[in-house]
C-alpha cells in the first residue's frame, strides 16, 4: 500500500535494541543456549526472556513477525542477525514513509512516527532503546527530516531486472542555496552504473519535483543496488542521502560487498572518518559497545566515497573502538 494521507498518523515498526542492551536484560545462559543451536533449528523459544521482551510480550505473534522481517535481510540463525535484520526493517519502514510525507507538502502537513524511546528494555518501535543506545533508524529519521536534502521515492524495494522511472525531489526548508542534484547508481560490485546530474533552477522552493530517475532493466539487474544522492553547490557536497535496494533477492547480499578500509582520528568532541579504499564505504558508523548508551554522534550510518573524509561532532570520543561499515575489511583497518 502506498501512503497518500493528508496527515500520516502513528506509524512505525518494532525491532531489537543493540546487542549490548540485549545482554543487559537477557540471562547469559539463555544467550549461550541460543548460540549453541544448529542453524537449521535456530529459533528464540516462546517462553524465553527474549520472547517476553517483545512489543506485546509475544502474545500477538511478535517473534514470528519480527523473524519474517529479519529474513528479508539475513538468515535467522543468531541473535546478532535478528538484531541487524529487524533494525534494517525499521529503517526502511520509517525513512521511506517520512520522505514520502515531506514530498507531498502542502497536501500532506504532518507525520507522526512511533516512537523515540522506551518505557522498559525491549524490542519495540523505539529508535533509541531504554538504556539510551541509538538504533540505526534514529540516524535515517534525522536524514529524512534534514532541512535540505534530496530524496528518491520508492513504491517497493525490489526492482531487480525492471525498467523503472523513480520520482526525485529536492526538499528545502532553509535559505541555503544549491545548484544541482547528482545521483550515482552502484551495482553489487560497488561500481558506478551511471551518474545523473540534474541542475536546479529554483532551489528556494520547499518541494521541487525533479526529472524522474530512469533506469533500464539491465541497470537494475543487481542484488543489491545502491543509490547515492548528493545535493551540490558549485560542486561542493551540501547533503547526501543513500538507498539500498534489491536485497530481498539474495539474502545477506548487503554484507558480501567488496571490502574497503577506514581510518579514524579523534579530538575531544569530533571524529574524522576517512575511506582509504577504492570502493565506497557503506553505512559507516561507530564501534563503541562500552559507551553506546551514552555516546551521541551528530551523524552516523554514512556513505563515504573512496578517499572521502567526514568530520562528525559528538559529545565525547573516549570509548570509541573504531569505525565500522557493512563492507569493512578488518585486516585493513
């Protein structure tokens, strides 16, 4: 169903909190027992502590529903995969709905995403868990609300082998200027399939419909497929959004990408991340398990082009073990 409401009422998707939080409320013996299960027999027992810590205490088929979401991204054979898969399902649910709502202004004037935080430790609809650790969706929600951004509107997430024309919008709630939107399409080898650069004649409008992104069947024949969407001013990057598609056709393909390496340098309240490889770094974030409940970066879940650096402000840098991404080569960190 494609949402077309004039006001998007309460919507969201439940998912697991980060592993560090799960370890705080789940007995170690239960986690060890789950680790010992063969992949073919793996399942979270209905009478377990984990099952109780689902949105409706597993009284409404919570576990089965969540595992269906997980299976779109990863094999359901570990708690770690359940965390990652359910969190990505939340990402695509909330970010695409929020972006669609913004592009329909003034015919749509509001959207209420459920929710920010939790009343108790659980897998829930929150984007920040009960202990304070941020889930990936918290950053994608912030990107969807960015005052200046460009978005691609998707009716579905699997277009493999299809000829498509995808709506593109420039959204600007600022006085900031820009002059172009550039979209780069990447295949599973993280090679550029095509680059589309669209000049913007009037960037001051709140919503500007740009020419559709037209892709041939051969250009979408990749699992996964990525879109990097840059708002530019005089060739300078003002804002970036990025999208991952076609992941359902090859479960796990988001995590079998060509590898790259990352470098991190720190000051007291900022971290500079650099992609040192010759392939894009996909979903660059921070590995900070010991402080994830308190660490607050200004941005995360980033796309970094080869050789690109970004400086991210944060509340502190002690406890950050390093950068990570979906395609990090740990031997080249």
